[in-house]
């Protein structure tokens, strides 16, 4: 009898052992309104009934290209005015191994609103062969900033270049603002892109890709712009830009559209990808976030992906616009006080898309929403601005993650910097988004598997109360608490790292 009881007990214990979930080893980093700034957290509340977040690495989606911000003349000129120590501090924070580790960036070809003045690399009218082409305008600021960032970055980063406009002499209105590229200059404008690649390569700066035109729908002719219809841009790429880059031996990516994610996005991807002879030159689509302060337009992003599966879908610009930055006031970035252009200027039919918002939430919400709808890269706008939100020749003030006072040689890392770093630092190029099940709709979640086998989960809690959730991967799980008004990155080391 004793032997039978012992055997039965052993079987029961073995069954319990088999069914018991193994502890999931994690590292958790949190940024919260309460003061955490990418702070490691290890103490979590016990909860008998936590929300379930179950990861499914067998379900795989897009491969991640990267995350980062933009090199602009405004940012570069401000770095030139800071002490060498603060200049290095900022660039290390963005590109260093202990910083945000930006992997995907953007810059402007010719001037943009965040330049100090209007300029073009091809200033001589009628210069069809661009014999006077020169990037000298960039040598004092943009080029040194990029080169120093490249020296700091251990993993390197990609650069996406965008023109705001062709030089006025190539356009039908002979102006920096608005107008269209004249057909007789299509070949010259395509040559411009090729010469830009060569000129920057001579400076040791490889350009990964282009968008054909920043905001081809226009900006009410406020600052540098040039208009295309979907059909005009597609024809330019099919018959001029694509063939020219290939003939000259360039492999730079070409991304079309490069404006907001509203219904117009569908018209553009239809034009770009319906004709196979045009589609072969387009490597993807670029989008902006200015259509709404809360909506990431998932249906339109899904449509763009389905129209061109396997092509890039990259968020190429975002910022808190129409605002003067708040100086050393973290709480403002966690408060529902920010407005954008739509608060005042949107047509009545679109006003509902532009309520006041919390800047940290808008960033985290948008990146997570984009990632969960096939976006493979996400780029912020200016890396550095001053206390006015410039310099900007048009006085179009905006906010950047890092604000500086060059006269006092002071630097302020806003909560937006830490928010972006939750993604860029831990989600590396080549990561693949994976599936998950989330039982709590009030938590926003996204997850990837990195090339090294580690799994990264980003969680956003917009509620005023903490949330407890059980994170499960295969047979392993752990309980985690996220603070009120917080964003967390959870890193699950790869099996090779933990063995």
C-alpha cells in the first residue's frame, strides 16, 4: 500500500512539474510621468489575476529597417554654437552605444523650412547638365554633423534624403514655394539626384534612399514645396529618375508619396504599384503623421501594404508642430496641452482629427500603431531645436526631442527623447515583428524578435492607474507592473544569451 501511494504521489508531482510554467527572464526599462527615464525596474506588484500578454514568435510580419530622427540645417547649426562637450553629449545620446542608437535617419536635399535660408545645389538657371552643382551649402553644418554621428555609431545608420523643391528655375512658377517641375527639366532633375549621391559619397556619406518629393500635395505654399499628382510622380520615376539612377550605377532606394496617411495614400499607392514598369523602380512608400493627433490610420496602412507587400512602408516625418517648446518642463510633455496646425487651420470637416494631445502618448501610440500595421521604419523630424522651436526661416516653430539654449550652452533632453529611445535603442535593424495576444485593450503593445534572438516588447499605459500583466513566451512567463502614464520596453534575452 505504501509503495502504491508513493508511486501515485510521484506521478502527481511530475504532472505538476510539467504543467508549471518556467520563469521568464526579462529586463524592463520604463519612462513614466512620475519621473522614470529609461529606468531599469525590477520590483513588481503581485496580482492574482493579471492581464495576459502572450507572445507568438511563430507568427511573423515585416522586417524592421530602423528608427531615428533627421539631420537638418537647423539642428546642425545649433550644434555648431554649443560647446564641444555638449555637441558630443547630444550626438552620443542619439548615436552612441549607450544612447538611443538611431539606425534610420533623414536629411533634406536643398533647403527646407528648417534651413536658415533658401538655397539649392544647382543655383545657375539653365544649367541642364548641372555643371555648377555643388553641396558647399552643407559643408559648414550638415555634413560635419552627419560625419561625426557616423564616427560615434557602432552599428551605423541609414540615411533617407528628401527634396522639398527643385530650384525655382526648373519650375512653372519660378518660386521656392508651390508650382510644378517643368517637363523640359525632368531629366535634369533626375540627374540632380544622381549627382547628390556622388557628391555625398565623396564626403564618405552613403545615402541609403530617397523620397521623390517631400509633401507633394503641398503645404499651402508656406515654405519650400513642389507639387506632383500621383500620376506625375509615377511617370517621373518610371521614365526619368529610376532609369537614371540605374544607368549611373546607383542602388539607392526610391520611396514614393511622402505625406499624410489619409485617403490620399490609397490614390498614391494605386498609381505607384499598378503598372509593373513603374513599380519596379519604387522600393516603397513614405508617410507622415500630420493627418491626426490620435489616429494612425491603420486601414490605410494595411491598404498600402497589401498593394505592395514586400516593399518598404516608412514613416519619414513627425514632430510636435505649431508649438514653441516648453523648456525643462517634463510635465508638459505628459499633459494633454499640445496642439498642432489642425487645431487652428484644419477645415471644419477635419477638426475632429486634431484635438489636444499628450506628446509622449502621441509618439508612443503612433509608433506602436504603425508597427502593428506593417510600417518598418519610423523617423522623427529635427533632432535638435532651440527654445523658440527653430531656427526656421519661415518661423514655423516646432518641438524636438532635444532642446538647447546655445547662448547659455544648455541642453534639455525632453521626455520625447526617452520615448523614441524605447524603440530605437532596443529594436534593431533586421528585427521581425511577431504576433501576440493582449487581453487588455487599454494597453498598447507591439513585439519583435531581434536578429540576435532576443525578443523586445514595448507597452504603453495611458491610464492614471498602474497595470499588471503576465507576459508569456512559450512555457515561460513572468508578472510585470507598468506604472501609471508610462511606456515600458521589456527585453527577453535570447536563449544563447542566457545559457
